[in-house]
C-alpha cells in the first residue's frame, strides 16, 4: 500500500462529497430536524412544568427523548453512510472513471483504503457535529446534560463508520444500489437481532440469545448503538430499569452497561477485516 | 538492444466459456506507432486491458516496457486513454490532471509545467479552470488525451481517441500523436477510423474473432502501388511508357504495376502526348479499408481461423 496515493484518493473523496449537493442537503435536513426537535422538547418541557411535573421526572423524560433523537440520527446517519459509500467505487467502475485511475502505478487497495479514509472522516465529522448540535439544543432548552456525551458521539460515529465500511466493501463487487440496499438490510437485521437477543437474554432463552450474540459479531452495529444509549441515559434510568425486572431490561432503548471492551476492539477488527475483504475483492475484479 | 514497448505471444483471455481474445501476437517497438484494428467484439479492448493489467490473462505471454503485464513500475511509464470513460464531472480540467499526476507520482516541481504542456497540446489551456461536467464529449476526449500524455510516458495506449471528435479535432489528434512520436513515445492506437490509422501508423495489426489475421507495415499489407488508365486512341507501340514500369491490360484498362505513385502525372502526360484520350485514372493501390473488409469478411466466410 502506498500512503501517498491513499491520501490523494482520500482528498479526492472529500472533495467529491463536499462538492456534491448531497452533503449540504443532509446538513440542511439535519439542521431542520434539530430545530424541530428543539421546538418539540421546548413545548413538552414548558407545558409539563405548567402541569406540575417535577424536575426529576422531566430529566428522565428528556433523556428518553434524547435517546430517540439519537436513534433517528443513527438511522439517518447509517442510511446516508450506506448510500454515500456504496457507489464510491461501484459508480467509478460503472462509468469507466476507475480505468484510467487504476492503470496508474497504484495498488487497487490504495483506492479502496483512500476512499474509506475520506468517507470515514466525513461520516465521523457529520456524526459528531449533528449529534453535538442535537445534544446542545436539548441541553439549552431543558438543562439536561447526558452523563457521557463524548462516549455517545464516539459510538454514534463508530456505528456509522462500520455501516460505511460494509457498503464500500460491497460496492467493490456489486452495483452501487445493490450494495447500498444489502447494507441497509443487514443494518436493519442487526438491530432486529439485537432486540431479539436482548429479549432472549432477559427471558433466559439461551439458544436464541446465542444466535443474537453470533449475529452481533457478524453485524456489530446494534452493539455499537448500545454504546450510544449508555452514553445518553442518566444513572437514575439505569437503576430504575435494573429494578424494573426483565421486561424493562429488554427495552431496545436501554443499555445497562457500555459495550464490553473486547466487543469494541472486535468492532475495530471487524472494520479492518471488512475493508481488507473489499480491497481483496476489488483486486480480483476484472475491470 | 532496444526495449520493446509491447511484446505479446499467444496472449489469451477467456471469461468462462466465452473467449474474448484467442491468441494475440503483438510487437510494438520503442517510438513506434502501431494501429490495432478489428470489428466490434474482435477483442481489441480486451487486448488493451490485458496490457494494462486491468484484466488477468488466461494464457500466453506478454510484456510491456520489458516488464510483466500489469507491472506497476511499467504502468508508471504508460499513458492510457480508455474507450468508455468519464472523468470526475465535479473536478476542473486542472484538478483532473493534478489527480492523475498524484496517482502517477509525478514530482511536484514538474507538475505545473507538465499541465501547461499537455493542456496546450490538446487545446484546453483556456478551459483549465472549468469543470469537466460542462465539457462536450470532444473536449472530454481532449482532456483524456492530456491525461494520457501527462509525464511524458514511454508508451501511450489510446483506445478510440477520435471517436467523439470533429474533423478539426481529429487533425489535432494526428498532430498530437506525431508530436508524441517525435519525443520517442510508442503509441498503440486502437481505432475504427481506418483513415486515421492509415495516416498515422508505422504498422498495423488487424484482429478478428480474437486472433491476429493480418499484421505488417502498410506497404507490406497493401502491396505495391499501381495505376490503371482507361484510354483510347493509343498507338500500338507503347514503348514510351515502358520506363514507368511493366505494362499490362486489365479488363480494358491499361495497367502499370508497380509504379512510382509520384510519377503518375508524368504517366498521364506521356499517354496524352502519344495521342491517347484519357477517360479515367485509377491509382490502383488497395486501401486499408479494402484490406480490412477483405480479411474480416474472408475470416467470416472461412469460419474461425
């Protein structure tokens, strides 16, 4: 691999995305969403206070709303990451742009890794920026500050980068739309099996729980999402839910602990493996 | 010994049971301009992709600039204009060149002068800051040529470089190829435009159904030049015409074969001075188009060679 060429391709990727309308459309939509969320939270908090709801109850409610907002953002982010990165190489192949590029003295892996680097930077900045803005607006309106904003944003970006990596790798072999669609389906399945796994764990259904854990290793996005939740929920919620029995613990918008370190490391390894698989597939591809 | 730009022996490519290239024997010397001709689906683009390592060979041997096919060190000295291509529409012409200079590892200090040179060569110097998305197909093809010529490569592979160009553009491309040749660059020109190939190439290779069916210099392929004159009123003694070459009667035409084509006006003047009345003069050398159609249709009639 040639770091100089990786940087040239990363720079090209960043320039491409910032010059296309898609990023700015997403930014405007995100701002509009944050504004709408801000208005909604403000109304809810003001009217609830008028109805005599106490500060403790409000904090719990706002934290739950913030988790739902984060869920919406993580979903939008995952979709955006999938549909931005799936065509990153696939459309270059379809248009023939890639022919003149890979005929240069470069490894094809340089193109894949360069694309990944550029996309990872954009996706991470977007995740951190939009997440921080939403949390900031909620804090301004309701005075609620999540216990670990940095942890939540880091896992939000981590999840988006994982989705982006998968879409990019699939796009080295599949047409862009197909790669995007497969990624979205796998992301959805990941969330579903995560919820199913939590329920199975709570209800002691070991075989299903094992299946959920296995799929979480193959598609770790839901595990990373749990890290976002943990960073956003106040300790009172953790204690209350732990005391609320197994049904409360199986709530898909609750996490009683951050993802284990071993799992977080596995996610980083997973990204490297998926990227390496993409590079290998692209190296083998007849153009 | 001078390094060959391209050397392949029995190069073969199959996609599953479909044979894209049966057997390619191709030699391109340093500084030589060679035309690769063939009908659609003959395997020309596959051959080019094999040379650049874009696809893997199924058999045979090949070397480009003395290195194995697809070798990165060799690719650093190759310029390539693909047949079906599009450059990033959101980049300016200058940025496309900068991208390729970066990928090719062209040293920074050389880049600005190289961009000026190649953009000037293809006539895009005044459009260098315009986005490629606003370029016509012809302008994109010119930019493709500029990209291919970047860094003064030892070999330039041009896959249909004039397909989108008007006659002025084609003439420009001829000048560009001649200029590249004068700098010692070898050129492999893959084109459907036989007139272009005839005017530019030192040698021609015709491929049909994945195999080479004719190869050689234009002189070797097209045979000797001749002139045929439809004439009446000539005396029986034709000795004044004897110095121009052997005379023959062909289907009512007076033929001189071979003849120095430069002397055809002199032949006609002699015929007239002998009292002959000239009705038609036909420089009878076979054109490349005739040869091409002969070998391609002959191959079709005769089945797979």
